[in-house]
């Protein structure tokens, strides 16, 4: 039987890893390295890498790559962007690396995946709409900073 102290110790150890994992999920499209992720988790690079792999069953790099590919799958299914545009939008710098990793994880090329997923489905959302929807609007970003109309 586990004691409450053991559960609390585990939660204390997992909290910084969870913070780094959440940070990766939010910033997947940016260039990320293990040093930056370890800084988010407030620990050394080697401790972070070992602890992350022990807690989540994969290295931070493998997790980030998988999350990027999952996001790419969503974009390829629903948005009318080229494979190169999707590659860059999810944080890969090389189309060759993106295509190779995509095929390793999904079992098919990005182009083949898109063709299979779109067969008989609704038309994709135009890429310009996607860029417009994901761009923060000034009135929603910081409403308190908008100029106020004078009171009569």
C-alpha cells in the first residue's frame, strides 16, 4: 500500500515535467531544444531528459515530434495548405525530415495521407482563412488597452 507521502512526492516530481510538456504543446511550432525545455522544468538537461522519458515513456524530442506530426495530420485533413506550408507551420525546418518522420509515424507520406483523408469529404478550409482565424485581433487580445470613447 502506498502512503500519501509517496503520492505527494510523485506529484512534486511530475509538476515541472508537466509544465515543460504543456509548454511544448503550446509552443510546438517554435524551434525548441532540450536546454530550453529543461529550463522550463527548472532542472538540468540530463535530469530532465531522464525524468521525462521515465514519466511519459518517450524522450522529449520524440514527444515533440509526435505532437508536431499530429498537428500536421489535422492541417492536412482540414486546410488547403501545401505540404511545405504545413511542414513549416508545425515547426519543422526541413521538408525532407518532415516527410520522413511523418511516414515513420503514420505509415504513409503526407501527400498520400491528405489524399486519403480528403477522399469524399468536405472541401478543405482555404489557407488564408486559417491564417486569418489564428491571428489575434486587437480587440480580443487586450481589451483594456483599446482607446475608450469619452463620456458625454
